[in-house]
C-alpha cells in the first residue's frame, strides 16, 4: 500500500543548551493507506509531539517528514494550513467541537474552510452526519449530545475535507464501552474500506484489537510492538534508529 | 464565519452579558468623565461662546472674562472710527452681592449688556423677555439657581449691592462655573449694581462688518487704541477656559478625571474583549489544526469585537443620553454633543479592535499541542 506518512530521522527539541528538552529522538516511521496505527506510551513520552509533527501543526527540529510524498520540513509555514486542510483530519479526546454551533454547523465549518458554498457545505455535512449515524441529531448542540455522539460529529468533521490521513488523540478515552466501540468501528471502516491511514494515540486497552499495528513511545523513542492486532503482513516495519 | 462569530457571542448569554457590561461600563465612564469635562469647558466660557461678539476690548492685562477691570467708555468712539467696525457695545460682567430673604448674602455675577444690540445677552429664555429689561431695576436669572438665590420666579424682588432688583425673565441652562450665578440686566442697570462709574465700562464688544478679516481688524483696533487689549471671541474663550482649567483645582481635577476615565475605559474594554477572546482560544486552536489560516481566525476575532463594540456602544449611548439629560437640572453639566457621540463610536470600535489585536497574538501563538489536551 502507498505510504501516506513517512518520517525519517525526525527529532524535536524544545529549548537550547542545558535546558533543551528532547521530545523526540531520531524517529523513523511509515504509515500506509489502510493502516490503523496505535501509539501508546506514558505521559510526556512524546506521543503528542509526534502526532503534531505528523499533523503538520508542529515543525520537526531535524529530519524528513513526508505527507502523501510531499516533504513538509523546511517549507513555508504559511503553506502548512493548506496541507492540513487537504490531507489531514483530526479527532480529539475532548472532541473540540464548537459549543455554539449545532452538529450540522460544526461539520459545515470544516467544509467552508475548504471553500464550499454554504448550500454545498450544508448538503455535504448532512451526508457526513448520516454516514456516522447522526441523521437525527443534526440540529443539536454539542451540550445536548452524548460523548459518543460528540465524537462521531468530530469524526464527520474530520472527514469533511476527505483527508487521506486521520489523526486521533485518545478518541475513546471519554467514552463508555459501547460508544467507544462504535467510534473505533467507524475508524476501522475508514481505514479498511476507504484506504485512509489512521493513527490513534491511545491508552485504552479496549481498542487494541482494532489496530493493524502498534508502536510504543518512551522518552521520545519509538519502539514497534508485537501484539495481537489484526495481521497485516503488508505493513512494512521501519524500525527505530534512536 | 459570520455564523461562528455571531453564534460564539450569543450562545453563552451570561458571558455576552459580562462582556457587554464591561464595555458599557467603560463607555459610560468615558461619557460621564468627558461629558463633565465638556460641561466644564462650556460652563466656564458659555457667556463668551454665545455672545455673538467678533472682538473684545478690555482694560490692559485682563486675564479672562470673569476678571474684568473698568476702563473709559470713550474708547468706544475710537473703535467705531476704525474701518471694518460695524458696531460697538458696552458690556459689564462683575461680581456683586445678592441679598437673600434670610438676610444673608450670595455672590452673583451681574451681566449688563446693550439691549438694542444684544451682544452678550441671555439665551434659552423660558419666561419673560429681554424687552422687559428696559424697565428700571429689572433682571433675568436662570431657573437652576432660584432656590440658591432664595426666590421663586418672575416678579420676585430682592437687592443687589443694596439696590432693588426685580425678576422679569427666566433662562434655562445658563450655568456659572463659579458659585456665583449670572444675573442679566441692561448695561445701564448693571452700572448701578456693580458700582461702575457713568463713563466707564468693563468691556467693549465689537461687531465687524460682514467679510472683514478679524485678525486685521484686531491689529487695526490695537493700533488705534493702544491702551486696551483686543481679543477675538475665540481668544477670549480660550483665555477663560484655560484660566479656569489650569489655575483651579476643579479644572485640573476635571481634566484628570477625563483622562483617567479614558484610560480606565480603554483598559476595561481591552480586558473584556481579551477575556472574551481567550475564552474561545481552544476553538481557535482547533480551527488552526483543521487548516484555517490565521487571517480566517483574525476575521472571526475582529468580527466578534466589532459586534460587541456596536452593541456595547448602543447601550452605553442610551444610558449616557439619560445621564446627560438628567444633568440638565443639576449643578454639574454633563454634555453629550453629537460630535462626542460619533467620536465615541469610533473610539469604541478602535478600543475593541486594539484589544482584539492583542488577543489575536494570543490566539495565533497557541501551542499546537493544546488542541490535543482534554
């Protein structure tokens, strides 16, 4: 399968000199279309930093980061929003929905960012919410939705730009088992049936079996984990060079 | 985008109320403090501003309109001989003692003007008339000071410097900056009340012919009558306002109050808008993560600020109008002229946009990892 994310010798250091903090050390990683990569690790291990670099919202200190074959290290910062908009969908632990907007409007915002007209955005937002099973909740504000429903709105929003890459930060942490399962099945479908690369940061043992691959981060170092995830022999193991 | 800015503001009614309260409070503070300042300036020089005079002739060294000294009236004839002068009228403005019915005394400022020319006369007459001043011992006072002067209204008689005076007219809103109300009378009567000699005057008021260059006429008058000072109406206003503004504690206090009101208002609005923006910082971070450009976020923030400013201004203007209206019957004038209302609108917009710009820096320098935290 086509590699959608390629990291080569990527480092991230905050500060300089004695006070420098090495959040990420010489990391290599490839994520391919159709893959569900689970990332685990303790707090402060560098998971969020890695996710942010893959999401083009944080620049690597050194190394190479390619999204869909395009090198993003060293390019103008002003070009990054377009790269995020076109290629990446984010799902957050805290949902990060706009509380003042209805479910429909939350998805519409992402579509209008893509340049769709108001009527086209509304039509597409309705389709996306129907896809995630929220046809009857479109006019509800986030405060009137359950955790699982909020996360599905967030998924619909993340899919608004039809991105090839989905980055999810603890998407099930705030959900009960049933809602968590529904969310993970939606993400699995996206990877399996629609060829998206899905990267999930998680501590939730309930979701491990959804992953096709799992990596562990500790002290900014990445380690591939052998675990009982779905077998995907086609996944290439890039290893760790730290 | 309009939807997001508008809905962000109106979704949380309590937060909107807090934001608007901050803006309204700040703008009312500015309205009151600046209104008091404008009222102060107006009160100190109202008899000059509304005099209809082109040039004032005074005894040498007169510091302001309330500090006149007597000089020979015959200078009037020299002034009339100067090319460009249309007419010259005598004018008196001098402190005198008003005897209250209780026997105690109040200080007043007797204002004597030429009844035929009318320069320096009263305005806003609500009862009686200027014509009634042609009778002996007749005066016009402002209704604001009736109680202070111990009288009820038209027809009441009292004594000024031990000479009888009868009220034949009432004005509304002719305030005195000092504690001494203005008492209007004919110049002839004022000579009696102020113990002015028959051949003296405190001022000569000059009306120029239409189209005459006032600066040239001023120079010509000075050359023709070297032993008087000549001021344009604007100079006399400025002299008087500056005197009361900078040489009295009240003036400096009012000025400082206006400056502080403006500063405090700016700080309150800035803080209010900043807080309202920072409350949405996570949403802006999410928008950035989704691929929104900074310009998109700027527009939302500025739009929110403009909506807040317009709403806050509208509410503050209504409240300010009531404050100004209620001050009409009080001793301290709070003015809210149209120019100030318009200026305040642009000030409110500028303050809110400035505060937004500060907030924008915060919003666009968000730690990207922030959006990943629950």
